[in-house]
């Protein structure tokens, strides 16, 4: 905010069984003073009633929520906001908010495989935003869309191919780090254009260790590309990218030049994260999504 304050609300989307105490630790980079209150039940709070107590120690960053009677745990599957944390004295454009769940502690290597899925850290800036524990890969197009609503890229150049970068943000989300993805063409196109085919030339970048990774999905027979996450300390860019270039097949005239016209390509990005701690039989769970449709429009004069 213009007054040098910001608020982060901690939200639970699915509560486990028998929860009577919650404890987590927060830190910021740079170090900022903060206060915390329970989110009021009238504003979507989950622990806003007088049955739940809140204690906080800004020196250690530890926040504790505890119900007075252990016989009244939170309902299984319940959801809602837990606390509102207000930061003051902000003199930078953005800061890093680091979050660590302390209690209850679930060992992901235990036989039942239970764990809390949460965001390890996020960047807090001037614009309002929300983040869920379930990550989605960031998709960056160059050039950009003509507007966010249309998901269209309009270009009159075949000399500078459209580029797509896929950023792996799984490091921000505990237990989700391995990203699988690919581009899927539909054969369709945008209205008032001539649909054409295209190819996407994948480019596998290298990790900070100088090691290349295979572009073969170890969990599925399809041709997904695999991007492991960074494990550097924050703050850092959202991830290292797999990228690629689109090349459309534009009709040529008798002289081998592109025929004038308005052509388009329709496609999706198919991908998601592998959950290393959830299995169906012997197969790790692949949280798959389709992003799009996106349209590349080529205006050839």
C-alpha cells in the first residue's frame, strides 16, 4: 500500500482430521515488523471464534493457533482463512515472504504418506494476488498477447518466431517440483482466419549445475518434457525455463514467397506437476492440466 504496509492472509483449503493446534513460522527478506490477528469468522475465518487462541512471537516468527478444548477439533475437510498478517515500514517495491509449517508435523516418508502442502515462499508486491498450494507452471509468450482476455498473439513477421517459455515454480510449493509439459496443436484456428499447421521446436536448457535432463516423461508414454526445479535460496527468479519456437506452415506462391492472407494456429499447453509423495499403484500422481486455447495469428501482406 502507499502507506508502506501490506497484508498476507494465510488460508486453509482442506483441513486434515483431528486438528486442535496449528503452528507455523514466517520470515521476510528484508526483515519487516509485523502484527497478526485471527481472521474474523464473519470474513471467512476458520478459527475466529473465542474457542481458538492466538499467540505470536515476532522475534522468532512463530505463530500458534490452539483450540481450548481438544475435544473440538476442526472439521475434516474444512476450509477458510486462519490469520491476517500485516507488515509495516515497507520501503521496497516487493519483499519475500517465507512460510514454514511446524505443527502438526507429518513425516512424508511415513507409511501413510501424509503431509501439509503449502507454499514455501512468495514475493509480495504492490498488486493484490492469491496463491494456492497447488502449483501451475508459468507460461511466458514473446511477443505478448494483444490482450490477456483473447490469448492471441498477432504478428506480421515470419523472421522472428513466436517463443514460449515454461517456468517451473514447483520449488515454491512443498512436495511439487517436477514439471512435465508439451505443446498440443488442435488443427483449428481463430475466427476470420485460415487455419494452418505448425511445429514447435523444443529447446532444452541446462541446470545451474551444467547437467542436461532428458526430455522423456518417466511416468507416461507420451512425449512430455521434464523440467526439474531449482533448489537455490530465495529470492530467485520463478524458475529455469524450457522454451521453444513456433514455425507455421504458410502457403507459398509460385515464386516461393508467402501468400498474403491472415493465418492462424490453435494450440494448448498440456502439463502439470508430479507429486512425489502420492501414488496410484506404483505410479506417481501426475496433476495434469490443459492451458489454452492459445492462438497465433500471422498477418502476411
